[in-house]
C-alpha cells in the first residue's frame, strides 16, 4: 500500500530530461531570470508576488511580507534554487552564472522589493551584480587577456 506524503513536504524536482514537460517549463523560467529586464517586468507586472508595496510607503512593508502570494512565490524560488544550483541541473542552464546569481538574490526579501527600482535593474544589466565574488577576478582575467593580445609576439 502506498503512503501519501503530507502536503507540507517540499515537492521533488522533476527528472532532468528535456522530454519532461515540468523540467523544460522550469528550465525556461529560471533561464529567463538571468535577464534583468525580465526581473523588472515581474516587479512591475506582479509586485504582490515579490512583496512590493504598491503605495510605496515604508510603513506597509511588513504587511506585504505577510501576503500569502508573496510567501508562496518566495518558497517556489527557494525550491527552484535548491536544485538548480546542483551540477545535475545547472548543466542545462545556458547562462548558469547569471541565472544562479539571480535565483540566489531572489532569496532575499530586500532584493525582491528593490528590483522594481530602475537603478537596480540598470546596475544588474550594465555592470553585473555589485559585490559578487569573482567579478574582480573575472575582470582581472579579462584585462590580462587583453594585455597579452596587445603585446607583440617575439618569435
């Protein structure tokens, strides 16, 4: 006899195959999160899902965090991040760095509320995510590669 799982247990991730409809749907969604303009679209179109106060008043911020839709969406983002960060699933991401950074940042309530601000989106789109580990190393590596290309080869 099969046991029924309690409804409060997290759902298992779909098997990582491109023939699984749930897997491909979630792959498409998490891949779109790498685009800062899509994050902006979510914030503007569905502010309640991100816990964004429509009136813009700070005093109502705690009331928004109690919104059941915002809590459910935050739980869904946590669920997605919990398995897409594993190599078994991350191998399917076209832009794993940007996608996983966005999913990680979306775990933070302050970030979910701040992405409605154009300056946050511009920063994400223009210069990447500030303070991200590896940004300086990547920039230094790119700089080293450019210097090597500029130097004439003596052979």
